[in-house]
């Protein structure tokens, strides 16, 4: 089917790829159907394009493409809401805000999107982790991740040779 | 709006299974205990409001073009797409 969007003009979407957010996103409760559009090749950013209203779209990203770790507890009620039965079916995205200066772009870690890949039902959940705020600078997290990765690499490198344990 | 007056340790019941107890009263704040089934979402109202506000803010992003002005070495540091998302 074809939809008209403000950002991408007329686009063709596949019905089976529609993701249903039964209660909508917070503040956008009246919109339920979305599709995920890939950005440029290799870019970790994607668009969550609303099908019900072509003017509405969000930039989304998988948290692990800029963070070292992102621990989130999916509550029983959240899992039940999207009929999530297996943890491996859960696909996690966070919503990104890109201001005029892109270095200041932030991700909303407190209100991530959980999508059940098995049935394409999604919900914006609320993280109970107090370190997850709604505005976390993505570039800061990337720096932290780079430092962590370096640490891990160095600890691997410092192991004596031939030690298989 | 229903307004009830309660003393410390007195309770309110909402529906059949949500119990609210007034735990403590301070000078300008009260401590409230909530007993509810796991299926009932309980959050501070501000959290809801903050996420709503952030969603509205994020919806104003109309293009990824500003990202092109970021130095290439930063862009290279983004991780590869998680294979999980390919399921969608």
C-alpha cells in the first residue's frame, strides 16, 4: 500500500511490515500503526514512520549501537501487553532527538520501544532504572563505550600467552 | 475529583485489588505505599509527562541531514546494526 509522508513523499509500504502500538506512543495515543524505514546504507539510525498520519515520524536507534550496555527490565505486564513469550523476540529501540547541532543529539533511554518480532506488536515502556533519563547525549555514551571497549581489549591483551584458561 | 482525608496508616482501596496506604506525612510531602497486581502500571506522574514531552520534541526531527556534519570518525564509531532488528 502507498502512504503520503511529509518527510519522504509518497512511499510504498508492505502491510505485513506494519507494527502496531495498540496504545500509541506516550503523547501520541491516537496513532497506532507504524513502519520502520532504513536510513542510508550502514546508518544505525532508522525512522519509525507513522502510517495513520504521514506527518508523524521518529528517529530511532538500537541502544547497543552507541552504548556499551543497556539493561532494561521488561515487566510482566509489558510483556503480556505485546504477548511477548520469548526474550529473543524482543527488539529494542530508543527514540532520538536531533537538534540543530547534531553533536547534542540525545536518546530517550527512559521510554524505550519494545517490539515483539513474533507478532509485530509494540509498546513504549517506562524504564525503572534511575540512570535512564529521557535525554542522554549519544556522543557521550559513545565515548564511554569506546573507553570500556579499550579496557576490555587491554585486559585481553595483558593475559599471558598460551594461557587458555 | 474525589478527595478523601486519611490519617497515617489508613488505607484507600481502588477497584478490588489496588490498595493505597498513607505511610508517613512530612512537612511538605507524604509517603504513599501502593499494593497493586503486577499488571497495574504505577509510575510517578512526572515520568509520564517527561516522556510525552520528549516524544513531542523528538517528533520535530524532520531529517537526518544534520548528522552529515559530524566528523566521520564519530560516525564510524557507531556499532553495526543488531541482527535482531532484521526480524522486523
